[in-house]
C-alpha cells in the first residue's frame, strides 16, 4: 500500500475512533466526518479542512479499499475497512488510529488514549502489539529516539512515511523551542533599538557642533 497523506490518515483514524465512541451514528456522514477531522480535542496536529478536501481523501481511500461507502436513509455514509485490508486485529488498529490522531506517544499514553477504542490490560500488552506492528516486513510503527530529558521512548505510525525527529518532537518541547526563538528575536530587536538610539544621539551631537539641523 502506498503512503497516505496526513488528511487521508486523519479521515481513516476518525472513522476508527467514531466507530467505537459513537456507534449509534456510525457509519459516518460526510458532515460528521469533516467535524471529526476538524475536532480540536484529542488531535495533533489540529486541522481545518473543507468538505471538498475530505471528499477527495475519501475517494483516494476508497481506491485503496480502506473506506467503504454505504447507503444511509438520506445521505451516503462511510465505513473503514482497516482490519481486513491491513490484516490487523482490532487492538492493533486502535493503536494505529490513536497514533494517527494524536501523533507520537509513549506506551503509557497510548494505553490511556486508546481506552475508548480498545481496553489493554497493561502497558506490556500495548508494547506487545507495538513490537508486532514494528516487526512487519513493511512496518506500521517505529520506536523513536529518546527525546532529550525524556524518561520514556515514544512510538509513531509509519502510514504516512518515515517520521522526522523535528516533526515528532513533543508538543511541549516544540513550544519551548518556539519560546526560545521568540526570546532570541526580542533580544535582537532590543539590541538593534539600542544601537539606533546611540546613532541618533551621535547624529544630534554632530549636528549641534556643526550648527545644522538634522533631517
């Protein structure tokens, strides 16, 4: 199977999630699917996508047999077909969905965040499924290098291709990096402001000595 785009992965993961969390309204209508993709909670990164974009992603996923279109009472609805196409048990599909929805996570985070999709007895069972997914001929997940200062390693899905360490950095680490960069830029602005003030003072002094008015 080819690599998925981020939006295709989001659409697929939302279908897996909503099948478990809102079974009464599943399969999902297009409107419900768009809302699920744009959901602000339990999403990393947060997306703002239009109906047309989701429709295009659905068409691509249907071409891969990962999504099935079913007739509803009034509107078309959509169902995922991940277990059959990927040859995976429900527990593994749940872990992949949570990774696609929330980004790289530790084993403990995965166990907690997947609770509504699948109950894992302990972290060892989560690790077992992750190791199995990582050991496939075409791996579905990968263990990331330990982040500086982190006590636990994190896992990421590979359905959209390899994960760069920069993109996989924890949100708090990225925020810290952004804060450091902002602080550096502010310091540069203050330094340039001080230099400009000194130049203005020097120009005024020269103007006074020459008896001219600076422009």
